[in-house]
């Protein structure tokens, strides 16, 4: 028998992801001590094939997005808030330049693109294939009115590097969701936000966060040290969204 007779037809992207789910149970410091009680509840959906109803967010543009690889609760809360809060939505994001740091599977960046922003979604090289797949799949949707959308593109970005692609410099807005997961990455993330956010341009940074460890406070202390003002602008159960505005150079300069 030849191998050709046993070759299976290639599966579609949807078929590869449907029915799969992560089995991760949060065992962070706050869960272990009882300070956090919601990290393992159903709101932290870990399925790897998710749909996102965006009809209330973008006028008549699209009924639903599909995200392969799953999303975090931080990303879902951020997307809903930036899409529906009175001060944001299409009127705020249309034609703005946005850089998303640590895009993952791309939900937030794609939502902002649907709202008319010109978004560059960034992550490490191994993540970009799935990220690009999600962008292309949703832009190809027959229910999407492309004339209402901004541009969506991806760029490789490793935190802490000073050699940042020119497409990422001087955006109007920087976005990040659920990025503090390793203590050793905090200095790298601080360097990246310092590099992308200009005090001269008044770049706004929106940051969705979930408290897991007491050492996470080092990030917020570092942002203030680097000349950022910080405001908590939204809370949804265990998710907090902060607005950072870099108004000064680092305090040690």
C-alpha cells in the first residue's frame, strides 16, 4: 500500500482548535492564601476556540469574531471595556495608531482594528503564526465591513530590546493585557513601555491586569519611576484596567 491512500485531508483552522481547552488551574500566591477566590471560576474560560460577539461594539460592521488558541479574561474585559465604554469605542479609536504588546492570539488588537484603529500587534516569533491566522481569518469574514476597519499587521517584539522597528515608534496608544506572569520579565516590560511611550507625544497606555503575586507591585513602582502617571479606570471582578500616561523622563535622569 502506498502512503497516499492513508493521508488524511488537512484540517481547517477551526477543526484544529474546536473542542480543545487548557486544563490549567491557577495556583498563584493569592489563590494559595485565599486572597483571590475567583481565578478558577467559569469566567476564566480556557477553551482554545472562542467566538466574540462584537455587534454591539462596532456599528453594523461584524456579527462575530473567531479566535483560535483562546483568550485570557484580561483580554476579554479589555476588549469589552474599550469597545463599549462611553469615552472609548469607535469615536475614540478611529484612525488612531495603536501598538499592542504581548498580543497573544490577538483579540484586543483585532477588536480595536474593527473599531477603525491602525493596529500593530506584537509578540515573540513563535506566536506570530497563530496571531496572523486569527487576523486573516476574521478579515476574510463575509460579515465584516472592511471599509469600517483600520489596518492590522504583526511585528516581532521581544521585551527589553532597544532595537525597536520603526513601525512601533510614536504610536498614539499602547495596549497590554495580562502581561505580568514572571518576576524576571518586569524590567524587560518596563524598558519596552519606556521605549514605546513618548512624553512629548503624550502616548496613552491601557493595561489590563489580574493580581496574582505580591511582587507584581514592582511593575507599578517601576512605571512611576520611569515617569508615568497611573490611574485605575475600570474594575470587573478580579480584572483591573489602568491608564498610564508618560509625562516625565525617568526620575534618575
